[in-house]
């Protein structure tokens, strides 16, 4: 058999292995999502879901018309713009929680948020992995599956991130849409089309009215890209990105200049922009030490042999790795700046969760880039290339990496760390009956709330408060604004929880 035939046979075997691993990881991703989505059937609204949903709910009860409900949501956005916050697209969605259409519709929160996140990751990585880097669709599936599973299984807080509509939509939902925006941006740069520019413009206006944690890195990336295109005189691409940037900045200005922002800010501990930047840079170091652990290492080892083999045909030279990694670190840290600037803290758990997603994407991008740089250095000379093929082949990396992954997974299982993964938690909550018990308690409350003969309701605290599903309860005084809105929602005189 000729050398060419041997090389071709080896390539086919490698591709088959790659396809097999991609299929296995996709299967594991889908299987891992099922318990979490099933757990969503026991998920129920609370707090702001009722607070913002009361106006649209009453309109729906009165008219039964979707158009009237949407119009009422717009009225709510205008009111909140003056008295609370200017994030117009987020506020619009806050007025439309699933429970306004019926309490049973709330189960949709978890599957919609998770599918949106996974879709965003796959959609973003497709042009980057396949068209920019020239890799196979199998490697794209492997990388996307690894990143998706890390984001979902090891996120610091699952409850506010996947199960509470108000928090999940505002943070995870908007970041997922940001991934879709970035994916469309990549496709536009590769093949400019008017329809893509229109979609980017719509997404830009939408994202500008969302949370600033995911908006700031989007603004930085888009502005930096526009400056590069302007310098290189890319013509239509420069104009298209400039228009998109203009829409994003205009929407941000509308959001940031809302009178309600100042009202809300008066109740928070605000610091200067310089202090916020410095604190964000320091916090990035803390996050790195906390989040680069065994699960991250397992993901890196799974990718290692496939990435290493992909560099053999890659013509990109991966220059200035220190500069690229430094810029990536700065963009990642920018996600914490709005939180420190407005609250002088890392923010609520739901906000930390999307910072974590940003960390996963940023670190694996740096991993890919630095590994490519190492591969180039090791194979730069002909003699070194032959030696590298003998000592650091993709097969050697696959065998050694696979062994390490097995050992690390065993360590996670023995130490109990496996049980902290989102799917394992969901299975535990389902198997112990905690989810159903919490669900039954909610149904008892709901029956009382829907009883027209009862005007004043005093609840006992939930006996069952399962992790992930339970993210908080109503306040303990009927005069609390949230309780007043809940009473209005269910046509009661008063509602509160008796804690003592």
C-alpha cells in the first residue's frame, strides 16, 4: 500500500473516531437535559413573576386578546422607564411571564431557557469552528457539546438561572440571544447579506434594552471589530457593522438615560467607573482560581487530541498569544463592571451565572489559541516536525487524555462532586419526592388563592424547599408591594406569609 493510501486510511479512521465521539457527546448532552426539563413540570412562579405580570394578567382575563396584553406590556415598560429602570426589552418580557396565560404554562421556563442557551452556543461556534478555523462539523459538535455541558452542569446557581422566569430570562436568556447575535455577526462578515444585516440590527436594538452584564462585552467586541474593518477599509462590511454598532449604542443610550435608573440607583451603593474596572480585573483572577477545576480540565482533555490534529491543516499562525489572551481576559472582566459600578458587588447568583458562561467561552478560546501557538512552535522546523509527530501525535494525546478523563471522573464520583452537577441534583430532587411535595404545597396555595370566598390569605412557609425549584417566597407583611400585587393578581384583599 502506498504512503498516500496509508495516510488517507489514517485520515478516514480519525474522522470516524471524531464522528463517533461527536455522536456520543451529543447523546450525553441531550440525555443530561431531560431530567432538568422534566423537573420544570414542578416549577412555579414567585415574586416578580406576579409583581410584573399582574397588569397583563388582568387584561388577559378581561379581554382574552393577545394584542391587548402586548399593548399593556408596552404601557408597563413606559411606566417603569420613568420610575425604576430603562431596560426596555427586558421589562417588556418581564410583563409577559408564562403564568399570565395560566399557572400550568410556567413549566415552559426551563426547557425554553436551556434550549435557547444550547442553541446560542452551537450557533455561535459553527462559523468559528468550521468556516474561520476550517474544522469539520464533527469537531464543532464536540466543542459545542463540551461547552454546553460545562455551562449547564457546573453553573454556580441553577435555580435563578434556569427555573425562575424573571431572573433566567433577564440574564441567561439575554446572553443566549447575544450568542445568536455574535453567530449572525460572524456569518455576515464571511458572506455579507442584507437580510443578515437586518437581523443583526433587530437583535442589536433588542439586546441594548437588556442587562448590561452581557451588553458591555458585546459593545466592546463590536466596536473593536468596526475599528479593525475601518482601518483595513473593508467597504460594505465596515458600513454594515457601523450601522449595527450605531443601533446598539442608540438603544443603550435610550436605556441608560432613563429617569427610572436614577431612582433605582439611589438605593444602591455606587462607585466610580475606575474603581469598578479595577475591582472587575481583580475579580477575574478570583473567578479563574475558583472556576478552573476538575470539570474544566476534563473538558480540555476531551478536546485536546481533536484540536491537536486539526492544527495540522490550519494555516493560521496564532501570533501574539499573550496579547490575544490579555484582550480576551479584559473582555471577560468587563462583564463584572456593570455589577460593581451599580452595586459594588459581584451581583446576584443569576448574574454570576452568565459571567460563568462568559468565563467558559473565554477560557476555551484562549485554550484553543494557545494550543495552536504551541503546535506551531513545535512543528516550525522540519526536524522538529518529525520529532513532534513521533512524540506528540493525536493518538498519543487521545489515549493519555482518555485515561486522565477516566481518572478524573472517578475522582469526581468518589468525592461526591458528581452529585453537584445540575442533572444529578435534578434526579435526586425527583427521586426523593421533594419536587412533587413542593408542587403539592403550591397547588394547595393556588386552590386557596382561587377560592372566591376567601378574601384575606395567610400562608405558612413552604415545608419543602427543594434546591433549584425554590428560589424564594413572598414577604411576611401584607403591606409589602409584592404581596399587594399578588393580592391584586388573584383578586384578594391581602396576601402574605406568616414566618413566626
